[in-house]
C-alpha cells in the first residue's frame, strides 16, 4: 500500500468527557450586567458568557492524569509528600532535559517500599541548580513556591528593593525587560523601581503574511540588545539590579523569544555582572517555537531546548497557571551560588534566607506556599504534560487557526500568532473612526463584543498600561492591543469560528464602537482590574 499524503489538518490530540452547557443569555441581559458592573471586563459575571478569552491564567482544562493526581494530595503542614514530588518535577523540566527521573511515579503508583522512597524521594540531596534539595534547601534556600506569578514577583522585587536600599537608599533603579506585563511592571513600580520596556514597536506590528505562519517566524518578542547596552551605559551598571526577559512576550502580542536573543542578553548581563532572570510564564510554548523555527534546533527535543534556555539565567519567576500547567500556582527560583545570590547576600544574610522568611510570613510554610496539597500534585503532573510535543503542536495550531481566519477576513491581527493568544492591532482596526488613543477604543471594542456576542476579550493597551499616566518615553513601550487568550483544551474549532464571525461583524460596524471614559479610579495601579467605565455612544 502506498503511503498516504498528509491531510493538511492537525491530528486530534484529546477528547472531552465532561460538557459544561452555557446559559441562554439575551443581549438585553448582558447589557444590563455590563452597566451594573461599570463596564469592567474583570467584573462581568463569567457565567453570562459564551466564550471567555479574558485570560488563559488558571482557566485551562486539566488532563485526566492531573485530576487523578488530586486524590494523592497530602495536606500535611510540613513537608507534605507533594512538596518533594513538585521540586523534583521542577528539576526534571528546568534542569534535566532529556533525562527526567519522574519521581512523581513513585507516589502515583502507590510505592510502599519505605527505603526506596527515602532514597529516591524524601532524603535526596541536590545543590548547584535552581532547586536545592535536602540540607542544601535548608542552608541555602533557593526555591519558593507561591500561589501565582504575581506573588512570586512581589516576593522577588520587594525583597530585592530592601537589599538595594540598604546598599544605597538614594539611588534610582530600573529593570529592563523585552516587555513587562501588567502585574510585573506594577510590582516593580510598587517598590520605587522603574520598569523599562526594550522592544521595537515597528518590528512587532509590521506586516507578516498569514500563509507563512507554519513556515517561518521572525521572533518578534526578542529584546532590543542594542537598547539594553545603551540603557546600561546611560543609567549606569549599579542602577540596574537585574535584567528580565519575558518568554513568550505577553505584552508584545505573545511573541516568542529566540535562543539567539537569550544568549545575546546573557552575554550582556555577564559582561556587566548583572543578574539575568526569566519571566518564564510560557516557557514551553517558547521552546516549541525555537524547535520549530530556529536554525539548529529542529532535531532537539522540547525538554532539551528548555534545559538550554534556563542554563543562561540566574533565576526566574513563573506563573504556573500559564502555559496550560494547572489552575493555581507560582514559583520563584534562584540559581544556587549564582550571580544574584552572591551579589545580594549582604551583611551576613543570604538573599535566599530573606526570601524564605518573607515567604513564610506572607504566603505560608515553604512546603506549600499558599497551595493545597491537591494543587501541588496537579502541578507536578502538569509540568510533565506541558512539555509534550503533541500537546504544544495542537495548542499552537489552534491559535494559528484563529489568527489565520481573522486575517482572511481582513481583521488586523498581529502576525505571526504567538502560542497562547491572538492579538488585534486596535490602531489599524479603528482606522477611519477618528478614535484617539485616550478614547480607549480597545475597551469599547471589548464592551461591544460582550454585549452583542457574549465573548470576553482583554484590552492590553493604553487603558491597561495606563498610557495617560506615563511619560512620552514610557509610552513608546505601550502597544494598542486587544488579546484573545485561549484556555488550554477548553475550546473547539467551532468556538474559533464563532469568534471569527463575531469579530468580523464588529469590524464591519466599527464606527459604532463607543469611546470610553474612566468614571472612577483612573489613577489606580492595575486599574483595568478595578476601575469604573462609561461608554459614550454617538
């Protein structure tokens, strides 16, 4: 029998056994709910929606293996068994590459050989990486479990600021990034450090043919390395406590970062002895893009690419609710005896000890970091699930499908699509409407999409990033986007088609999109979570 030709359509990767039916909600009911919740997307009741693209953070569907792992959750206060399993899963994914140990199988299989459990799980000792074990995690703590990414960011930046201002209370500090996300920038500003975005807006928004999405990728999420050098020379090395790289670059349309750029940023950081960190929320998707499109990586596994990516950094924060991992969790990890831990361990106190003390005071014992034992077990399984290449291929293919269909209908989306979301370029979308930046057209678009079609999106532009509160220089690092973040394994292609039809219809009637005025809380930090809004129709 002759081999079959490729079908040109993705191979199915999963099936659903649970169905959640939507409510039959009228336009009038949604309009009333919008008004009662001050037209704030984060306040609108999710149960009144048909599709929810507000965020993929913790909103994903877990696998059957994750659900079964919940039953193994150990709620002991000190050193629950999931703690050991989770730390070893971190080592598997971020450090071991193609040689994972999968110690979690000892628990899931019901292993009852006590000597085996002690030798391979409970009394193992590790040092030198991001996840110390045994006595080394006690003596030099470097792994901090958190409930979500913003808690990890707060733990890092608030503790770092305390050390910095002990060193020099009068110095002005800044942290460069290829694109600070909303909570990241807010956590940095909260401790009187300036977040600086270093990317080229013209590169991100320039034309890319949707037909080429499966063929090539320009890695638009890369950091501007020349800009980084210039910032260091202008501000001074001592004014930059660390360099942060977001993978994938969420505030820059979810675009991936190349391994070449990771190495280039590492080279600059090493040159000036500045600690280099990842905001690693979508590390697995980023690794898949490198495998798919960067020369020299096609024959490497996703696990091996992740290992190489993380070999270049001194630490990372991560929301474990992203990248399809699980519904709750976060992590801060710093390299044992690395640049960061060496530089900021002062006055006889290790930075890891400071971090651990704050973790215990604010989040709980280091064994659980504000997570339940059930959360921890689901996370440990999710770490292994998210690096599976068939899953990553399916997820990214679905995202490209939505972007391609919108582009075919002439809706101005940022191309190529990223891994977790599709972003609409609202400046191009609203061309011809006389809408100004301060009219927050992306918010008006989101309001109309909810009201007429029951679809929730998220403005990530002038409103969310507080354009009117920023200097002219800071405004250069703000794009005018609306994001459709796709929850893992939750939606079908028919859901994508409905989304395309709704957005296309709204695009045809864009002259009816209202300007939006902030009625309450314009000056608040992270105001898109909490302000009141009023649409002003013509």
